[in-house]
């Protein structure tokens, strides 16, 4: 089961978010895994149409793989008031696990 967390970020600002991955409270080793965050208009928007920020495109950096800690680098052009949902997945081969998801509030400055 994934953790539900509301994320609040500032419109058009570069933001950094610390991500953690755990299973039943135990840190998940994310070393060598593909990490993806989807920023969406709403939860029903397809992943293909959402903004994809990932470890393979330079937007997520593993800080401590064995402890499941990474940093998400969010460019300002992704943060617009119409974005209301986000999701963090860890992909291991053909297996995808959503660790965190929830509402996104983009604060209009």
C-alpha cells in the first residue's frame, strides 16, 4: 500500500523534494532501480500525458540507495496551478510499486 501525502509547491519555482521508499515501514533499497514521479492535472490523467520526472532523465537523484532516499528536482515550468496530483513509483524490471501519491497544491505566487 502506498503512502498518501499532500505535496505543496510554489508555482513556476524550481523545487527539491526528498523522496523515501519503504515497505511496511522498512526502507526499500532503491539502488539500481528506475525512479519515476508523475505530475498530473488529476489522478485520472494517463501517465503518457503527464509530466514524467525520473532517475533516467536527470530529475531524480539517489541520495542513499540502501535507505530508500532520493531527491526530486522539479523544474518551475512543470508547476502550474492546473496540476493537482502526483505519484512516486519505483520500477524494478517489470515490477512497478507506487510508494507515495496524493494531492498536489501548486501555490500561485
